[in-house]
């Protein structure tokens, strides 16, 4: 099948590459000419484990191509995916300017020829598929007709991949959600996804509004689990209980499940914060006060700075001139994505208090340099970051931070002091090693 993917970021590049991997002819389109040039020259633009290998294989086989031209990219495509940004607008609601902008362009380009299925893969509020439909028709001066006998149909196919394991998530999804009101479009989408659901994982067909809401409900539920555990951790600190034990105690109950119960310095990334905000806004718009989600957001905002009172207390409220080593900048391990990363908030708080920071992250260094420049210093490895620091702060749970060489930490740090926002080490062992070790909820 011939497929076009509009927007070649984390979702677009992974989706396009994985669709090519199952034999489809894929053209990825992006307005960023540097990105398109790099990709066309065989250079991958994001860090995502396992992606480069299949990207190179499929570009070499000629099944995966890149262009800045929407018109050229969608030519002959049967399916057009929109994997465009939906950032929060000024009021927190999802800004649809990218999605609707491309929809309008499509309205002027689509011709009276082959039937095309246009797929919203971006995370978009309920009603967006209809807005896309209307934008296309209006831009065509009402010449295009949507429907089985027309030139196009719009369906919703939210994406559930997780950065860091995106290729696996895409190739072997727990489920594929397709919101479509047309049997013809359902058939096209079902055929496309058949190779990805061979092991019995379901394609769940539903109406488009339910599909749009499913994505927000999934992310908001996961964010709720995190904020809930962060509040339990707060309680543990005040009651002298251990959140690790509570986590194990509740996680062994099937109804609760073991995952997403790890407390820390809050969730970040390009999805949870904006999707929680967008669902709150969508609820407000229809007159519903989504109280739980407002609390989830509020808890997370505070949690990002949960280490700061501990740091301030240890240094007796005076961080002026203190120097900190910071391990981890990405919003989570196995990605170079720093969007809404808790580490950024920690950096802001430390530098505002007059402290300096030297940071290391295995993959996010160039992204952070582009974003905050010389606000902090950068190290070329985790131990170099420790030189002459008054304390180490851990903000991302990269595997390589889990079993460090403590001898090297001790010889580089001025004080044996670690503030761990991701609970990497055992509290008792750290005590035995003679560290001042502060973590979350223990
Ligand atoms: N990143 C994730 O883990 C993830 C997971 C599931 C869903 N989503 C959703 O998928 C959508 C895309 O997210 P992302 O993380 O891939 O974003 P991204 O910012 O990484 O990528 C978006 C791409 O679209 C391009 N673009 C912008 N305007 C364009 C235009 N007019 N024509 C062509 N290309 C254009 C940008 O240059 C960029 O490369 C969002 O709605 C997001 O919420 C993201």
C-alpha cells in the first residue's frame, strides 16, 4: 500500500518506518528542510532504540522516502497520516493550527481521483476529525465530497507508542484503536494494521469521538497513577513508612497492577502534561469540572520541585555559590526528549538560588544545549559531572546510573551527598556507605 505521513517527528518517523518495514511504500513529509535533508541522506534525527536499523534497511530498499512537498508526498497515497504537533495553546487546550493547516492544504491539493483515507494520528480533542473533514471541504470550495462515494474519508487512529520503546510498541501494539464511521475506511485501516496484530492483539473499531477521547483517557489515567503514588510517597515521608513497600504491597493486586507505581520528581515529556491540560480544558468547555485531573496536574507541578526543600534544608537555606552535579536531563530514560523534563525545573530552581550545575545525560546533551545553552556546564560522562560538586542530584533513571562506581563518586564529590529523584539506590545500603541520601517517599 502507498502511504504518506505528514509530520516526521517522534510519532511520524516511527510510524512511517514501521509501516515501510511491513512492505508498504511510505513517504514522510515535513516542513523542516534540515530534518528532511538529514533523513534523505540516511541520518536518523531522533534517538529511539532499534529505529536506526529498520530506518536504514527501508531507505536502502527504497520503501521509505522523505520530502518537504505535501503535494509530491501524498501523490498516489491511499492513506495519509497526520502526525503533527498538537501543543498546548495559551489556555492549555490543544492547539490545532498544525493539523487544520495541513487539512486546508489537502483541500486544495486533493483531486477527483482515487479515494484517500486521512488519518488523525496526532492526539486531538473530541470533534477534531469532523473539523478536519470540514476544513478539507471548505478549502476545496466545496468540490470535494467526504464519504464512501467521495474522494476522501477522515478517521481517528490515536497513537499509544512510548518513547524509548516506540519501535516495539508500534510493531507489537497492545491494541490498535480506530475510530471510523465508514465501513470502507475501516477495511482500508484493518488491512494496513493486519501485520501488526497477528498475535491476537486487537484492533478495536469504534466511533471517531470515542477514539479521540480514548487517547486522552489513557494518558490522563496513567498520569493519575503517577500523581497518586507521588502523594502516597509524600505521606510515607511524613509517617515514616517506605513507599517501596507500599508499592509492592498494592502492585501485587491484579486490579491495581505493578506498572506506573514508581514515585519520583513528577511526570514530564511531550504528552502527559499537555494531554492532562487539554482534557481539563475540553471538560471545562462542556461544563464539566474534572476535579481529579486538576489535582493530578497540581500534584505534578509541586512534585517536580520535591527535592528542593530537602536540598535547602541540607545546605541550611543557602545555595549561593554551591555547585551541583546533575545526572539525567531527558524526561525519562532511553530517549533524547527533554520536553517538560523535570530536570529543567530543578535547574531553574538551583540557578535562581545562586547555585551552579554540571550535567550529564547519555542522549539528551545536544537537545539541552540547544535549549538552555550556557545556563549550566556540561560533562562528557557521569563521573566528570561530579568534579568538585557539593552534591549529586539524580533526575532521570537511566540504567547506567543504577549501579555506579561509588569509589569514583566519593573521590569526586565534596560531600557524600545524593538527592535522588528516581529512587535508584537502596536506602539502607546508602546509609552503610556513609552517604547523606535523600530520595522520594522513603
Ligand atoms: N511523542 C510521543 O511519544 C507521542 C506518542 C503518542 C502520540 N503523540 C502525539 O503525536 C503528535 C505528534 O507528536 P510528536 O512527538 O511526533 O511531535 P514532533 O514535534 O516530534 O513532530 C512533529 C513534526 O511535525 C512537523 N510539522 C509541523 N508542521 C508541519 C507541516 N505543516 N507539514 C509537515 N510537517 C510539519 C514538525 O517539523 C515535526 O517534525 C502529537 O499530537 C502528540 O501528542 C506523541
